[in-house]
C-alpha cells in the first residue's frame, strides 16, 4: 500500500505540474489559477510526506526500494539529499525540542525567526544550485511566469505549510504542557482538516509515539 500511495502522489504531482506548465494561464483574476497553485502545494506537501515516511522505512519493506522512493521524493520536492534529511530527522526524533534537535529554535520562539533558522538549517549549496539549475531548465522549455507560479511558489508555500503544521505548532513553547519523551502536541481531532493541512501530521504526538505508522494510518491512532 505504501508503494501504491507514494506512486500515486508522485505521478499526480508530475501530471499536474506538466499540465500547469504547458497549458495553464497565469491569470491573477481567475479562481482556477489559485486552485492550481493550491493543488500543486498539496501535492508538493505529499512529496515531502512520502520522503518522510521513507525515512521511517514505511513506504516499502524492501530497503533499497524504500530509499529510492524517498530519494526521488526528496529531490523532486526541493533538490534535497535523502540521506542528509534522514540524519537530521532522526536527530529530531531522538531529542525533540532538546539541544541537539535541528528542527527546534533554542532561542527565539518567534515564528519568522524560527522559520528562518529552519530554512537555513536545511538549505545547502548543493540544494540551492540544484534548484537554480532546474528552474532555468524549466524556464527554457516553458514560460517563466508559469514556472514561477506552478513550480516555485507551490514549493515555497508547501515548505511554510510543513513547518507551521509539522514543526512550529506541535513543538513551540515546550514548557507549556508538553511532556517527555516526545514534547509534542497534536491538533484537535478533525481528520479532514488534518489531511488537507499536513497529511495528518497535525496529529504530531501520535507520530512521535509511533513513528513507523505511515501517514495514511496516523489518524487511526487519535482517540
């Protein structure tokens, strides 16, 4: 099931992206323009969630296939290296909100400060150069406004969405009611909202308690 779901997400991402780059119009007055961006954002988030599940080995029992799918999803999302993201993600799980947690802001809990540190911690020269190369390649074959609207902007919104619902809300202010060992809170029970916002990862305490539960089963852990 993990292979099927991840394949559907990546295939839909590719189909909708190509269709948007090739045939869509950049019309700021059209609601369909914003619906395309919203759909691409949702699929971008799905790419990262697929990569995330691969980090926990839940996409496939075959380790090589699992890691291959994760590597492809990481690269398509923003030119990331799967191995590097996996290492940092496991550091987060081993010490959530602690001194060695790369996702947590040890200083200011201000949203923008934390988000800036978060981006800096995960962006490297390889990733930035890769994204620049891909952007120019796409802009060579498709119109630049379409590349910006349907490839670049959704990836940026998705990064913000993943951070807000998957890191900031679950782990902010750990001294206010968060308990060891997970130091994570979950959103109120609303499966539709949880699916749309972050593929159920708003149920974040459940994820930390059972990291090998794939995203599409995570809602079943909510009481």
